[in-house]
C-alpha cells in the first residue's frame, strides 16, 4: 500500500509512505479468497469483470446493548490513497518505500525463523516513509523520515527488548545507513504490547 503523506511547496519536498504486511496477517487470507473468486469467474468467461472484497476477522463477539448504545459511528482511521507505478529508483522498479517495507518484513521473518528473535510471532506490519525532493523534475529519495514496525510477540518479553531487537536485527541490516539520520523517527510497537493476535483487533479486506 502506498500513499502520499504531505507536500511542502517551499522546497518541493514531500513524504511518501508504503506499508507491507507479514506472512501471518489476515489480509493474506482475504487476498486468497478474492483471487479464488476471480479465478472461478475467469474460468468461465475471460472477459468477465469482477469486484470482490472479503472480510477476515477472528474473535468476533456480541456487545451488550447497554454498552453498544454508547458507541459513536466514526470513519476508518487507517485510510490511504493507493496508487501503483514503476520507477527507476530501485532495481525492483518499485518505490524505495515499498521495497524497504517488504524487506523489513522479510528480515523479520528470517530473524524469527533462525532464532535471533525468539519472542517473535509471525503477524507483523511495517511502514516506511521517505522524504523526496523534486530535483530537475525528478522525484529523488533523500532520507528515511520514519519507520513503523508493529509485531505480535510472546507474553514474557519486555517492550524494551522488542525495540532493541527490531533495531539491531531488522532495521539496521535492511535499510542502507545513508538513508538514516538523527532525525529519523522510529515507531517500534508504538501501541505497546502485541500479545493478542492483531486480527482480533481489526478486520481486513
């Protein structure tokens, strides 16, 4: 998922963000359902047009009506403008933000499987924001503005240990040092502990 965060017309700089989910995230199941529905339609008609969204959720429960009456309907707080394009800024021809977000997920998975982070569980989301500047008509990545990693973990680990390990075993080996500086912001499990599987707290489409 990609989206533009803000623009700065004074120096032609802007922030661009990409997000990636890990191997155990519920979006993966939703994607498989949607792909299967599309494949089934295409098997009968190659010219078919299909819009399909599925909702994947665990831990669904009913609310007491006395509690429910106090809820106020609000909009989603994790919305983004999504776009797709090819770019020459990486060998993968994808935005640097997207490449790094995917690589952070891979580094986390590798570290988890080889035992470097024994507290880790497979549900993870990464988000990378890069500051770009418009230089002679080209959008050039200048620096990493922020890195967000939220991951599920075992109950016995401390938040300090989680953040230390994410920095040492995931971020530093993955993100080229010249993109990081003293102003780079790190949000590592920013909401605190993630013992409960993330899917218990959100619905994925």
